């Protein structure tokens, strides 16, 4: 579960955006992909973005969004129902390192062909910033893990270059849709058993559908209201091709819920 690693200052009021929100939209960015000039600062491992100058020193950086922001589309499609999306997930933080050598060349790496997400892409070293890391520390760690380069402290300089609002990039050859499942719905799904009848004592407050994102053949995406009945389906395990949650997934969900209970 992603912690709130990004803090927004909107008209001076602090707000931690949820993962279902477009940071660009909350900052008042206009239509299109950008980039937009945004006030930026770093504070105790959190990225602070503001629609106005930050108290003290701050930097103006270009902010750009990806070609498709799935949750912006969900908001437009479902309106108030977007509130059904989990509210206890913050916007997570990643970093990419544009490493410039003394001869003014930069390092790119190619992702392996065996990766299920974005294989064979040329990208700069980078990845997830851990909860206990500053942005620079996370970048240096990812650089070392991916390239073996360990920069000695005091022998390099760094500057933040820009901001990118990223998105999930599922591999369309392996994935046709994705969704985020909250504990309440997960508990109901985990309580079902394939080859039997649906449990009679399910929570009454379950929504009729769950918001998902579906991949289209042309590479685009669209919002999908997945009926709750599909998630609770108890089709016999011998029925191939019937859309349902797998038996192994239900087992994994039960283990996850037990972990949450601890």
C-alpha cells in the first residue's frame, strides 16, 4: 500500500493526493500533456508541489503527464462514483537518474526481454523510492543496483530536472485489465469457494460493481465497471475461459487479509 509520498499545497492549504487522483489536475494544469511549470521542494523524503511559491527556497520544474491518466478517465466516466476508489492509498514516488559523465554523455539501460512490464525499453536507471529514503538516496541506490555504479559522496553534484506523472503500464500481451481491490471487497471474494454456491452471508454494503481499467486492442484504455457478481462467481474449476477470480488468488487474498489483521 503506497504511503503519501507527495504533498500538494493548493492556495496554501496542504493536501495529500490519493492515488486515484491526477496530480496535474489538482494543481490546475490545463488540458493536454504539458509540460507545466510547477513550484517544487523536498521535505523529509516527501515531494512538495505547489500552485504558488513555496515558503523559503523552492524550484520551478516542468511537470508533464503521461499520454493517458486512467483515473482521470475514471473520474470523467463515473463522476461521484469515483469516491468508491480506495482512499487510504497515497501517491507513490519514484526517481530516474540522468547520469552525465565528464564528457557530457548520459547513461541509458535496456530492460530485459523477460520482464512482464515494458520489456526491451531503453530507460535511465531508476525505480521506487523507499519510505526511509530521500530522493537522492533512492536514485543513488537504484543506480548502483541496476548499473553497479557507486558514486562517492562529495565527488558529484546533482540538480532536479523535472517531474513526470506516471501510470501503470501493463503488458497487453499478458494483461487485458487491472483494478485495485480494497479489503472489504477482497474479503467477500476470498469467502467464496469454487464449485460451491455463493456464500449467503455477504456484507450488505458491497458495491454493485468495482471500477477497473480495460486495455483495448489498439493499445488504448477505457474505464470498466466490473460487476460484483463476476468477482463472486464460483464457477467449477473445470470451466475454462469463464471470467472469475482464480482459486489460488482467493487463497492469496485470505493470506493478505490475515496479514492486515495482525
